[in-house]
């Protein structure tokens, strides 16, 4: 009876070893295989056989990771304190370096993203943070990608989510925007006055070239203001008319 029991035990151990030697990797996964502690190769996807107790495998996900960077206290170049948070998109492109070159690539990328966010935004003024986010996103992405390249990680995109400022700075920005709108309104009004004065000067020159044109304009003005019956109009007689009357009297006296 001892022989069948030992055979069953041996068969069970063989089954356990066979099961422990099988690894199945999905399409987006790779396995970094170490043999007796030394890197051997990257295997997968699909069915992979591992020698138990001699080989060890570390599973690596190649899909894009969405990393939420917590709010960071940033002091801008014009000495304004703000809180900024962002989202970082990255993925592993070299599983070997991602496992060997850094202890925990997810934690390392998160910490690096926080420090890079503070250092890059600290070089810019508050107005740039609010108005030029696209350019700042690209600057942060390039800075992160250059440092994570040694870890086999590609940072594909960085998006600044919120730039939070205190209430006093919000009121100051509102006053600045209102002053800017008033300045633009005054400039537009002054430009309109300048254009109107230029047109009036041109009209005066055109009317001055023809004496009859001035008299016609004079009569048109009288006609336009005479429509209001409640208005009393006092206007001088034209000089030419008085001259004609005077000459007529002189002729009568001579006759």
C-alpha cells in the first residue's frame, strides 16, 4: 500500500510544479524573467513556461496609466501663491528598464511629476498660468519625458486641471480686468473722435472751395432746425444779402 501512496504524492507534486510553471500573459502584458537572480529575457504575450525555483517573472502592464497629481503649492515668478493639480498620461515602453532601473516606477513617476510641476510653473507668472496652459502642458510633458526615458517610460501628455488662487487675488484680477476694459473703451472713443475730426476737416476743405456750397449747407441747417416749432431761432443775415441791399439803396439815391 505504501507504493501507490508515494506514487500519488509524486503525481500531485508534478501537477503542482506544472501548474506553477505556466504563465499566461494578456496582449497588453509582458513578463520580465529573471534566472537565478539575473535578467534573462522579456516574454509574452500568450503562454509562457517558467522553471520553478530557478526562474522568477515580474508582470508589467503596457497600457497607458492615468496619474492624478495632487494639488501642489506653487509660487509664481511674480510671487503669487497658487495651488495647481494636473493629470499625467504615461506608459511603459521598455519593461526591462522599468523593472531594473527603478524600484517602483509608478511611485517614482508620481513623485517626479509633482516636483516637475512645481519647478516648471514657478518659472512663469500668474497670467501665463491662466492664459497659456497649452504651452505649459507641453513644457511639463517634455521635462517629465526627458527624465523618465532612462526608466523605459514614455510620458505622452500632461494636462493642468485647476489653478486655484485666494479670494484677495481673485478680486485684484477682477479690478485689473475692469481697468483694462475701461482703457480699451477710452482708446476706442479717442480713435473715433480722431477719425471724426479728420472727416470734418476734409468736409470743411471741400465746402470752402465753393462759395455756393457753403450757402447751401447754411440753408439746409436752417431747414433742419426749423422743424421744431417750440424752438426760437436767432440767426444773422448773410453778409452777401446785406451787401446787395446796400447797393440797391445807393442806386435809388443816384437815380
